[in-house]
C-alpha cells in the first residue's frame, strides 16, 4: 500500500489530528445511530402491533356483542306465542295481537341496540318475512337467502359477510339466529331472527378510528377473496371493488399473524401488521407508510449531520491551531537553516520563547549561526588586516592602518595602540585613530588601573560598559566632546607577557 505523502509538516499534523479525532467520532455516532434506529424500529413495530391487537380486540368485542344481542332477542319469552300464529297469512297476522306485540318488541330492541338498521322475523316454513321493524321488508321471500337457509340447516347463529344489497342500495351485513318453540315434546324452529347491521354507525366507526396511525395509517378488513370490505383512505369506493393480493393480506386470510414491510395498493412502502378474525373469516390489516414511520430516523440523521458538521468544524479549528503552533516554529527554523546554509548567518530566529525541544533547537541553531558568523568575521578581519599591512613601510604606518581596519570591522568610534617599553616598564602610546593624543599618557606596567589593569591582570579581552567620568578617552564631535559608552581592551601577549594593548572605544553603547 502506498504511503501518504505530504508537502508540509503542517498538513501532515492537521491530517492526522483530524483522523484521530473524527474517526472515533464517526464510530461513536455510528454506534449511537444504529442503537437509536433499532430502538425506533422496535418501537414502531411494537406500536403497530399494539394498534392491530387493540383493533382486533375491539372487533371481537363488537362481533360478540352482536351475537349476544341476537341470542338475547331470540330467547325473549314474548316470541313463544308466535308458534301458533306466525303461519297465518300476512293480512290475517297484521292485525293479530300477538304479531303486533312481537313487532313492538323488535322496535324496542332496535331502539336499544343502535348497531342495527332493521330487525325482522322470517317464517321458518315459508321463508316469508312476517314481522319487521320496517314495513318495506314485510312479505319479502327470503327462502333462498343464506341468512335463512344456514340457520335452518345448522340451527345455530349465522353471520352473513358484508355484501351489497340492492334492497337498501348500500353495503350490508346480517346476523341471523333461529327462534325455537317452547314445546318440550316437539322442539322446532318457529322463525329466523335477522338483524341487519348499520355498518356506518358501528363497524366502520371502529375501522375509521385511526388514532396512533398518523397521517398515512389505516386499518382494513378483507374477505376470503381478498376484497376490501371497508372504506379506505386512499381509494374511493373500495368495499368489494378493491382486491388486494399483497402477501400480508393473503397470509391474514389464511389465518396467519405477523408484521412485515411491503407495498400497498398505492405502491407505497408500508409497515403492515396483520392477523385473522375467525368468527367472520376476515383478514385484518393495520398499516402505515414507512416514510412517516421513518420520520424520527430522518430527524435523527439530520441532527447527527448537524452535530457532525459542527464538531468537525471545531475539530478542524483545533487541529489547525495545534498544527500551526507545532509546525510554525519548525518551518521558521527550516527557513533560517536554509538561509544559514546559503551563507546568511544573520538570519533571524524568533522561536526561542518556548521552553521545549523546539525552543532548545532554535537557540542552538541561533548560537551556531552567531558562532559561525563570528568565526567568519574574525577570519575576514584578520584577512583584511593582513592585506592592509602588506607593503607598509614603517611600524607607525602599520599601527595606524591596523587600527583603522579594526574600527571598520567592529564599528568602533576610536581606537588606541599602546606598546610596552621594557626599559621604562611603561606602556606608551604608539598609534591611535580619532583619539585626543594629548590625553594618551604612558602608564606604569606594574600598577595599571582601569580597563588596562584588568586586561593586563587577566590577560584576556576586557569589555567595559560602565565608563567612569574621569576616563582619558574623549571623542571630538561637531557638538563637542563625547564620552565613550563601551570600551574593549585587547591584550597582545608574547611569551606569557602583555607586550601591547589595543583599545576600541564606542560612543554609542
């Protein structure tokens, strides 16, 4: 694998700081995201499953209530007297006291049980409607209708599934149950009690209650053929017109229960919970669009993106600051080193304010540059002095030229040259430049004072800054005599003895 290449140490530090900060951030955010998504998904599945179970429980209760209603009505003692009169002709029965009493009872039940639109009795022998809460039903032949034939066959309650009725020009569902005679010796069916359900004010109200299903959710029931039996949110005139062949619907009408994702009749991705209602052979489906269910996940993603951008920006600023603080001194050192390498020993190095290794390296580099510069200056000075001395005709001329050259090299204001007179044991003025020669008196070598005494005693170059007022050196300027600020005294040593002294004087300090 090819290694990463960087053009500068700054970019290298910035890159790795960003990697070491952002990579853990991404890992942590990914873990949190997955955990939150799993929690949201589990919560969504649980919510839809709970709604399905609550709705199915409500439907079971509704069906049980209808069955209980019919059992209660069919066993009413008021109907026992019908055994002898219900077989009479309709016209004879219309004014019959018993028939009228039975009709009154049915009307009372219809008033008390609001889930029904009509209650009527069908003669068990003829299949003719003999008593009804609605007159337009009286006299109709229902002998071929399943709500009559099945209870007659099974002698049990029968539920006729939702269907379209031409009589009422609407969707209809009926519950029917036999009414038996009270004759113990000859128990037989007198009539079939039929209850026509008011779907809009009972069953459909349960299904149209979409609490907890948001803006896209809905519940529906389908018959054994997969036909929708109730109105839907996104499909007009759905009952018995819309056939759904989706896998969850097929599973539901086959008696299975579960939850899955699929596409609905609109082609939208949905989460669907389904189950089976045995009493009516209905498949029950509770569904909601995934786009709505995933809204919390999208909000989570947006929040994570915002947090990631902000944190990444902060990390970048911090990384940029740290990389600058580390790389800038190194870059400056590199530039200074290149200048020194090119011969510019005066290159400025300003990174000595830090106390770490970089500061130490900068200080060492600066001292090295100063040392090299000093050595070169000395070499150049010696060379210049040697060049100036060649060809001079006298010692006096030699001394003056040497002093001039030293002034030129050091930038001094004046210079003097004293030589030891071994006979008198005094250092006598030999040559000077820009000095008042009248003040330059000889002095004893045995007890010298001031800067001369220090240089002779220590046999080293003596540097003096705090110049006393009584110094012999004065520099003549256009504004008068100027006192020196610095004096450097250089001893000339031969055989461990100081044979001469050179003083360089500066008035600028």
